[in-house]
């Protein structure tokens, strides 16, 4: 096969696909399987191309000067982004972002640029999908195989990566936690323990809704150090103790309510059971575990909701070896940990968050 044939095999394959539905299916499959556009978007995000375009560097030469990239390669990248509808070319050799491209501006509230940036936590982790075949073959996550250490260890030990992840998590806090905080009566608790709760937005919101309560937040040492600074900056350091540690060990305090917020999806069933066991053992008499996790895509739901659910589930597999669980799987996991589900609220809808969440209340048997 010639070099040209190899580079256009997916597109050229449509020529012999026949008429009508077959051709449409092949075209759709070529678009879905194309790796060029997803990587082009990530490179554009990493180089901050849209911000440079807005600043007046509209040609490949000017952008090359601004980014340190090769001018010819950059011109070809921009041509592809224009073909994909991310950029437009109002005059030959000069580009501007389209409405779609505007999402890649650093100041866009969706923070899409940071999610895709290959030098930041999630964009870097996305590269582990090159190991998807191995993940499917073995059932094991691929982050450590690529980078030499597990995802959470990497973020705890690398301040830059950890801070980039915290920044993404705090982007949605103002809206993401409003519904879960309103869905539960936190005033019944004198002490709330948030397990794996960095960067602290949920516990802060809970304690503001329960002014008589105090809290403890446990997370890995690096995340705890960053969270401690943020808690102090928010004026909550007298009500929240931040502890660096490991939630697979005995938890540092007992509490009336132990919170697990989007934590267990990061872990396999055996590890999730160990975490739940530690949380159960830290409950005071009459205490509850409050579990906040992504809701399963509803039966008969939209393709969009199914897709978001499955994309997050695949990321958990490849990054961490975790999983996004269905209601039935949550019930089985709770039972195996010696817990009963005594309440469920949801789905809870939060603006700018594509998947709804549910709040489960668990009690020891």
C-alpha cells in the first residue's frame, strides 16, 4: 500500500461501499474512528491557539512565533481544524475561531481547553486510551503502565498536575453541589467526615447549610495540603480540619455522617468494599454514610445520556480500574459491605454537568 493509500484508507474505503445506507454507514464509521480530529483538538488546546488567535496572531507564521511550533505543521493543523468546523478562514492564510472553536478559549466557562490540555491532569490521562486494548484484554487500568505510578499518586506527588485537576473540579462547584446539599438534612449531624473530599467544595457547602456542625476532610497528602490552603482562604479553617492520609487505613475520626462524593466510581468492587468498610467503622451510633455518585443512564434514555454514562465508565476502566455503577450494582455493593440503602434522592440535575447524580443514604445493618 502506498503512503497516500495508507493515509486515506478510511476515506477511500467509502468509494466501494455501494449506494445508500451502506455508504452512509461507512462515512459515519470513518468519522467515528478518525483519531486525527480528537488529537488536533487536544494540541490546539495545549498550544492555546484560540487565545493566540484572539490576540491577533491569525496566520501560521504568527502563531508559530507565539507558540514555538513549526509554521508549516501548524498551518496544516489549522487547515484541518477549519475543515472540522473549529476554525474559519476569513481570508487566505488567516484564521479565526468559530462558535465551536470559542469553547477552546481559556476563559470560556466550560473550561474545555483545560479538560483537553495534554499538559494537565485529564488531557494527560486521556493518552492512556492508547492502552485500551490491554485494558479490555486484562481488565486492568493503564495509567500506571504509561506513567509509572497510579493516577491519584501522580496527582498527589506532582503539584502542577494536582492543581490542574483541582481547578477543573472547582469549576463546577458553585452549581454542582447545590442540588445534593439541598437534598439532605445535614443539620442532624454534629460532625461530618468527607472521605476523599479534596478540593473541599462540597464539605464547605454542607457546613454552610449546617452552621452548628464541624467537619473533617481526608485525602492524600498532596491534595490535603492544597485543600488546606483553599479552606483557609474561604474562611472555613476553624470549622474544617484537613487530614492527609489514606482511606484504606482506619479513618482519623468518627462522625455522624460520612460522605463519599464521586469517590467509589474510581475503584474496583473489592477496593470500594474496603473503603465502605472503613466508613462504616467510623460511624457514630445512629450515623449514616451519604453516597453521592453518578446516576445510571435511565432505561430508554437518550443516546446522549447513554454515551456520557459509557464514556465516563470507560475512563474509569482505563484510568483507574473503577466503574460507574447501576442502581442494582450499588445495592449489591452496599449489601456486601453490611449496609442497607435507607434512602435515595435523585436524579439530581446540576447545570453544566452532563450526567445527573443520585444521593444514597446508607446505614449499618
